[in-house]
C-alpha cells in the first residue's frame, strides 16, 4: 500500500501540469503595451483568469507581442489587433489560456476570438 501511495505522489505532479483553459464571453476592459515587460502587450478582461487556469493571477493575459513563447511577432500582432477591436467595439472574446507560459507572472493567451453578443 505504501508503494502505491509513493508512486501516486510521483505521478500526480506530472499529470497536473497541463495548465490550459478557456474563457468565453469575456469583455476586454483595458489594454497595455510595454517595451520591456509583459511580453510587450497585454489585455485585461472582466473575468478572473484563474476561473480557467488556477495558477494564473488577476484578469490580465499577455499575447507575447515581443515574439516570445515560440510566437511570431506577426501572429502576436494579429491577436493584439483582435484584442483592440474587441475593446473598441465592446465585443466579447473567447480566450485560450496557457498557464505553462508566463511573463512577469501573467499567463499567455494563444487564442483570442471575437464572439457574437
């Protein structure tokens, strides 16, 4: 019995590493750009990111506009444009959050999609 418990303790951290989740119908409430922090650009949404990924703080997500996380700058700019469009049009968005990729403690959104209201 002790051996089974020990094996489970070793395996459990490996299986709980998939820190990804989705948020839908979130509104973009603030935007930030930076030369040296936050992956270059971030958006704040009206939903706590921890509701999708428990390890993600606050309501901010980065789109890695600096090209980090194997994310090309051109792809990041497309995500950033969608975030700005959602903000300007007051449209809800769908986000897929990757808690395994963080910058300055904030999680990376590898997908942002505008949704119908």
